[in-house]
C-alpha cells in the first residue's frame, strides 16, 4: 500500500463515519457517542495527514501513534453503537472492519519504525 492510498483511506473513513452518524437515533445517550466518534474518526486521517509533513522521524512516528490511538477509540465507539443497536447495520459492520484494518496498518507502521 502506498502512503497516498492510506491518506485517502483515512480521509474517507472519517467522512463515512460522519455520514453514518447522521443515521443514528436522536436519543440522548447517542449524543455523547456521536460527538466522541466524530472527533476520533476524523482525527485518524487528520493526524496521518499531519505526519506527511513531519519535521523528523520522531515527529512522524508520534503523529502515526496518535492516529493509531484515535483509530482504537473510533473502533471502541463503533462497537458501543453495535451493542446498543437493535438491528444489524451493514454500514456499521463495514466501518468496524475498516477501523480494525486501519489499526493494524498504523500499528504495523509503528512497529516497522521501531526496528
């Protein structure tokens, strides 16, 4: 995978999560989840985007590490929604799968940088 592919992938992941948030119920318990999920999902791509202009390898690694943390948080909130949902959502399942894949990719980048 080329880095530009990952830039696109993290960007569209954030956009797709924001679109998904529009479909969630209006009940109050979802308000915090929507806010937190919107922040973390868009932060994955924003921090990876920032990593591309890093001033050093340490700066690059730090930005990728932040992206990984945000991907982990995003995965958490998506799983919370899955547990709250009364019906299966194909879109939600796709987002969870993508969050896991992004976690794995970002984690692999960090591991490679540590070697």
